[in-house]
């Protein structure tokens, strides 16, 4: 006798394939949304429409009568400088080298090359975007650290997103427990956010510089994660344990 519900149940293999496909589509949709948001912010910045918003947000971190004075305890400025160094080329480069060392020891040669290419190309993209927009650095905060590169988008924010989110996605492929996967992603997001906020608080970036850097970096990291998953499916890149 034919089971009336048989036609409503998909074969196990089909059900197993459905979730990754939905995740890939969700990743591509998220990347597209982030890029659209970046494009909108870039247009607004180019037209000067964000200047009032940027100034108001930056001054939230400062004493009303003295913009050169940061709100908070005396140890806060040095703490912010420590946090902002997490998005520096030296720290991100060291983090990348350590991750590549792990992949080399684990004999994941293609995965190692993919991670290296993802971060290095992300760096090149950030540099290209800075050269394209050439926005001036904020001059609102007296005695702010002097930086000579262009302001939009924030390189620290973008490269933190590229590096930490890409590595977080890599770690989630190693760990099968859902809670620990969420922990890895939360850690990557937290590091990225702390770096970006520190750039605004120190007065070296406008808030829209940081927001645009987050959008571009997260979009790039998401695309890289989707591509890595597709390559792993077709055995062009090694699956992690």
C-alpha cells in the first residue's frame, strides 16, 4: 500500500543538500545588500551630505566644551590606541601568518592559498577604494593622531572585517558544535567592531568611513566564505576536519 505522505518527503540526500544551498544563497544576498549599502554611503559622502551626521557622532565621544578631551577615565585613550592596533597592518599580518602556519602544518595547501589570496586581495581592494575617493581625514579633534592616507573607507575597519571574519568562517568549518561556531563568529565581529569604534573615538576617521569599511570588508569576507564552500563541495579546495 502506498504511503499517502511519501510524496511529501524528500530523499535524505536532497534534504542534506538543501541547507548548504540556502546558506550560499543567503551569503550572496547578504554580500549584495552590504555592497548596496556601501554604494549608498559612498554617494552620500561624495556629495557631502554626511558631514553634519559625522560631526555629531564624533563629538559624542568628546567633552562638549573641549573636543580635544575624550570622555571617560584617564586610561581610556591608551586603551583605544591598543584596540585600534588590532586593525593595523602589523597585527593583521601576524594573525594571517599564524593562520597560514596552521593550515600548512595541517597540510591544507589549497585552503592556505585561498585564505592568503582572500586577505591580500582584500588589502588591495581597500587601498584602491581609498585612492578612488580620496576623502580628507577629520580635522575636528585637536591633537588627534596624524595619519596621511585617505579617509574613506577606513582601512582598519575594512581589513579587520576581511581578516577576522574570514578566519572566523574558517574556524566554523573546523568545529561542528553550533554554539562554538557562533562563538567564533561573535569573536570575529567583536574584534572588527572594537577596531572601528576606536578609530572614530580617536578622531582619525569619520563614522561613515568606518561604516563603509565594515560593509565592504564584511561583503568581501562573505563572498570569500561562499566561494570556499563551493570549492570544497567540488573538491577544488580541501575540506577542513
